[in-house]
């Protein structure tokens, strides 16, 4: 066991996490060693192999990081060297011209490329003064006569600037100084806009640090000079005034933060905005937020996983490395998230990403850089394609099969046939109580809730698709499944003007599963605004617990009734008939929110007491020890039985540490 102490503390912590052991960052190597050795899964040879693999993986990561660091340093050093040589050559040429010393052809090479090929076109979203400064520098470096500057400038500017210059008198339209003053008066940004650019500007990966410093200097000068700040005292007063004028977005008062604003709750209730929320997380503890590395093409960035945001967002500066901004769709979305502040997106684009070895097609809405702290935010729209869950290692994604949700059910058996693993519970009394609790569980359904699914569509035009043809054996399998659903009251006969098709998907055991394809209907659905839980809030509630239990509800959506007036929307067609759902079907984009509301209504009292935490279709029961854990489980089972909840025991975890 001495081999454990010979390793780094971080390696022992990784090993402990892989063994599902509970530990704190403050643990010493000796304490971690004792924890690992006492683990019920401890086998010395296996642990040695695991530890060797951890060390090898860490070493490779460190070597890769070191190589990347050296590569970046060499690149920056090379660019700085080239810039220094370029500036020196420029000064030498200028000195020779001033001294009237002609350059020989072998010493000086006059740039032979037209300026429009070596200088980027003006971007009217940026500072016009910065564009003009860069143009002047480039014109000087290419020895462009000043009398030709206006003509070259016209070739680099948008059509509205060309029209503006063309309206000037003939003797003025070719005077660069006059044109420059005209453009600065017309397009120069306000001091407030310069202030925002200075505060929120970030370095572009494709630009040098020297460029970044010059841009910051330009924005700072635009802010201060625009307000005629020329002395230290004036600058000090400006900074103090800027700090004092910051106000809470709810009451517009100063002296306190938005989270402490007494008007916050009232305003949030009265806010009728239906816009998609932006989740800006500058106040969330970095230890509580969950991010994932996302790669699109050659661009890799960090994305916050936030089910509180109804759309997926990407910062504008990050998106520039993925797609040309001129190719963004015109799909402009108004986002709101902080009080009543609103932000308009720049457009959107569609790209495929990979999460946990599965690919997803995602619509990315581009947000102006100053308004999004994180590089990207993956919102709850991913739930239409995947289940989002979490464990000790972070966030994980589980894809819905074949991009359409599936429905499958079996008759519930009160007695658990599959063996449930409880050997890890070392206390014989608690192990016996747990086994009895599991085996004696029966969903009695003596009480019901008022929650049901209401379906609202954006228009009244029915969605109808014909039944898809099936081979005879598959058609028999479909009829068998529908007969089971009819017997269980899950579906009924239908004559609705709405109809979605079905497909059969082969399972791993070669049997078929009936799937309903609601994708066309989903495009017309008005979203259910019931808030899905935030991962960081769930993790925060779990941080003090030592023992955990998780319950997985079987065929979760089938617990919830569909409102009688809305059942015809759920209609689906098969070769031998048409049917509609009495219970909430899988596949509708509003089903997760409806189910979340249903589960909340059942366990609201236990949630308020901190006995159970709800995350999607998982019930999490945290506890300080096994005694508290078994008592909480009894209360949860009692409520679940009362409301007739069916539990998928083989996917549950009981009293795990």
C-alpha cells in the first residue's frame, strides 16, 4: 500500500472519485490512502492498474499542455520579431526619404499589391475612428499618395458611406481630411458606447496582443476624450461617477446589487415578456457551474450547461471562428434575462456537435460579445434531442433514440424480480429494511393531482401525415403493442384531423419498439414555460450530503393525463387504424415541462423540507448517513405509492456513498 503515498495527491483524488468515494479537497495524502484502502471495491492489483492509468493520462496531458504553451510562446515571439523588423524597416525607409536618399531596387521593395487586397473592408459595427486610423497607417506603409486616399477609401467602405461622400461638393469630396471629419461626425461612437467597448472588449484569437492593446487604447481614448477628460483629477471623478451611477435593474436605485433589490420579486411577477431568457452567470460560484468543451470544425470552446435558458447561445467573437457573419440567418431573437433588459441576437446558424459520443444538430443564436460572459450556453432546447443528467463527474447527455421519442411499457409487477444490489449497505438492520421497502412497494394510486397536459398550437392548420407502410411481421408487432396500450388505458381509438406517423426501431435484442414521430407537430407547439431545474442549484443542495439514493420513474410521462380537449392533437396513424393518447406521450416537446410540473405537485412538501430533490425524471434523496437515508426513503415511497408512481428499480441507486 506504500505505492499510494508515492503518488501525487491529485492522482489519489482522481482514483477516489473513480471508486465513487466521498472526499474533500482538504484531505491529506495519508487520509486519502486510508479512504481508498478501506473502500469495499479495493483490490490492490486492480487499484495499481487504475492508478498507473491515471498517472499516465495526467502525464500525457501535462506534456501536451507544455508543448502547446511552448508553441504559443514561439508563435508570439516570432510575430513580435516580425513586427519589430517591419517597424524598423519602415523607419529606415522613411528616414531615407526624408534625407532624400533614393533606395536601390535591391534594398527596397515597394509594395505592389493594391490596398483593397491587403486591407480588410470597413465594419460599420466597429469604431469608425479605429477603421480610419488603421487605413491611414496602411496607406502610409504602401506609399499611397494622399490625394488618392479618398478613392481607395471608397473601395473599402459600405454603400451608405459612398453615398454620403458623393453628396459633398466637388472640391470637398476628394479632400481626405474633410471626408474624415465628415465620417467621424456621422458615425463616431458615443462616449458611453466607447465605455462599454473598453469594459467588455476581448482579444480575438487571430490578432496579436499588440493589436489588442491598440484597440483597448482606442476605446479608452474615445471614452475619455469624448467627455473631455484631460487631467488626473477629471479621470478620477469619471471613474468614481461611473461606479456610483450603476443601478439595480429593478428599482433603478443605487447602493445595492440586483440580487438584494426589494422590488426584484414584484417586477419578476409582473414581467409579461415571452422572450427567451439569457442566463448571465457572473455571480455564480465557479465551483458550482458545469461546462463542457465543445468542438465545431477547428474551433474548441467552453459551453455552460444551463437548462434555465430556453435557447442555445454563442458569443459573437467565438462564432467568428466558425462562420462568416454575413452567412448568419436572419432569425433575430430578443433575449431577456436580467430584469427588463433585452438583447437582440445577431442571427443564428446550424451546426452539429458531439456530446458523450452522440451527435446533435443545434441552432446557435449569436449574442453580441459584451452581453455574454461565457463563450457559449447550451440551453434547454437540447432536451428535445437528449436527456440531460448529472453525476459525481459532472453533466452527461443521453440521446433519445433515432431523433424521435419512443414509447414502451410493461405491466407493473409489485414484486421485484430483478435482483437489486444492496450488498454495499453494511448495516444488517438497514439492509433488511431497504429490501423490505423495495419488495413491498405497490403503486396504490389513492390520490391524484390537478396537473394535466394542455396543448396549444401556433395556428389551427391540422398536421396530418399518412400511415407508413410496414411489412406483415412488423405490422403484427405494432398491433400487439397498441392492444397493450388499449388494455392499459394509455391510448384510445381516434378520428382526429391531426395524425402523426409511426416507425419501428430495432432494439439491441432484435425486437422492435414502436415510436411516434411528432416532429412536424412540435414545430407548431407553443412552449410550456414551467422552469426546468438548474444543474448548479441541484449540486449546491447536494454538497453537504454523504449518502445518496436516486429513484428512476418507469414510463414517467404515462403517469400524467392529457386534457380531454387536447387528446386529438396526439393522434397517430398505423396501417390498421388511428389512435390518440390518454396519457402524456413521449416525443412532444412540451412533455418534459408538463411532467416536471406533475412531479413537483406530488413532492412539493417533501421538497420544501429538503427530503427529496427533483431533476427531470430522477428523484434524488440526499442524507447525512444511512439511518437518515432509509427514513427519507420511507417517506418518499409512501408519497410515491399514494400517487401511483411506478418505479424502475433496476435503474435506481440506494444509500450510495
